[in-house]
C-alpha cells in the first residue's frame, strides 16, 4: 500500500479535515482543478438548501511547497460555512461543563435538548449507530455518518487525479439512471416530481478510468487485487449498495464464448475488441479502460417520513426529518471517480515507486519500453 488517508469532521462542525500519507515529491498541484472537483460534488438536481450555503474549497496546511508536493503528509481542510448556524448544538459540546455556573449550564443543556433527535430514520445509520454506542441522541450518529464527509474524500481524490494526469490517466462519471428513469433529458423533472411528494431517489452511475497501464494490482494476494480494492472504495461511499465491473452481474447470463474478450495484436500492440471484463482480469488492469457501475439507494431522510420508533421509549412515530437532499446521484458520481483515483494512484505508486516524480517517470517510461519490445 502506498497511500493512506484519514478524514475527520462533522456535517455541522467547524471544519472537515484529511491527512494523506504517501504522496511522492515533485508533483505540481493544480488547485483550480481540485476546487472544480469540489464544486462538481455540490452540483446536481435534488440537492437541498445546504449547498446554497457552502462553497467548498481546499486549504492545504502541510506537505506542499510552492504548489509542489514535498513527500511529507498532506494535511488539508474544508470549511463548513453552515457551522455558524449550528453553534448550538455543535460547538457547545466543546464547552467544559465543570467551569460554567449552574444557570448557564442549564441554559446550554436546554439548547442541546432542543436539537436532540430521537426518531430513527429507516435506512440511515441511526438505528445501529445509536444502539452500538449507547447514544440517546441520533445527532451523534448523523453528524459523522452524513455524506458531508465525502467532500474531504473528493479533495484527496482530486490530488490523486491531478498526479495521474501526468501519466495521461483520467476519470469520468456519468449518470445511467435515476430511479426508473433512463432518459437524461428527463432526470430533472423526474427528481422534482418525487421532491414534491416528499420522497427521495437513488440511481446508477458509470465510472470510466481512461488509459490505465496494464498490470496495476496483482493476482498474488486477495488484498492486492485491483477489482477488490475498487469495489471496497465504491461500497464505502454512503448509500452505495452495489458495484459492478464490466458486464458485472450480466456476466453470469452468458457462456465463455459469448462473453470473454478475445486478444489481438497489431504492430506490436496488444488489445481486445470488446471490454466485457471492464479492464480488469485476474485482479489486474489489462490495459483497457476500467469500467465500473455503482448503484446508490434513495436518500433515507424524507419529508414524507416513514414509520419508525423512538430510540428510548420504542414508541411508534414517524421518522425524523430535517433539511436534506432528495437526490444526490450526481454528487455520488463525483465522489466515486475521486475514490477510484485514490485506488488507482495507490496501485500505480506500488508499481512505479513511492518517493519522487523523477524516479516514477523513469520507471513508467522503462516499463512502457519493455512492453513495446516484447
Ligand atoms: C446529509 C444531509 C444534508 C446534505 C448533506 C448530507 O445536509 P444538511 O443536514 O446540512 O442539510 O446536504 O450533504 C452535504 C452537506 C454535502 O456536502 O454533501 C446527510 O444527512 O447525509
């Protein structure tokens, strides 16, 4: 493994942060590109009022000098502008209760209680999260499990995309369907119809990784297989319930003769005429574009709430509703292509070197030379 990263931050906390380890020395970063990926994640029909408040931009705190990576850990942050509107209940958690007088303590507790959430939302992390940790307030679960955290993943992924651009590897995501609608021109109306009903939607997204070199990943160990790593990264995105590579589940319907990609050679170049395997065979990239498809379930927070129960009393109730998106499939596509970039850069550095751009460039060129000779 070449790259590791951790994120921190709550949806309505002051800031979101990430620390990335393993970015080599010598890559000039394009902050306009990174910020354009952050802006892309904020787009799409179905987003709620929050996106009008935020304008996500990256602030680098370490690991970059004169726009160029230094090989030190990169720390970054993204501001939550909305935090100003959530001083209660978010920042009071930082107040040392032992040091405030009884009257003020009571006032603060009342304000926290005002924002306490106890009605579990089906399909969200609420039920398992509150039981697991013993919380009596869903807010503790909601704040960290919120898809707001994916902003930091996009920032990390955009840095990885930026580096992979030097090797002509790029990432595209496109929406295939929203709910049952497959007509791109009709997505907006379809989403709005469900929005009017207080209902939510998911969808299917295709991710294309263009021009990866052959041989990323490995057949040697389960945890080095590129398809396994990509699948884990995709499934880790909130609300994603299914990942397919190439033909995916359709593969099972065909015979080997009907589906496997035959191998050809012309002027020393090896290629396939079809790409049913989605660019991965034996846990390694095979030189074709890598094609993933992911399915996102509908957003769990809905104005027209589902039947549920209260955490403590177990009394019947309608699920909690507060401002939320009713469809975030487009945002999910941006997150997915950036998560894919993290995995591809990790595999790329495993193969070509981890320290500095000059060495990596030479190793990459040398590998291409060897492939073209055989
Ligand atoms: C989210 C609820 C909404 C979304 C949020 C994810 O936020 P809020 O509760 O502040 O209205 O907008 O997504 C983001 C903030 C984001 O940046 O993607 C949830 O409950 O998961």
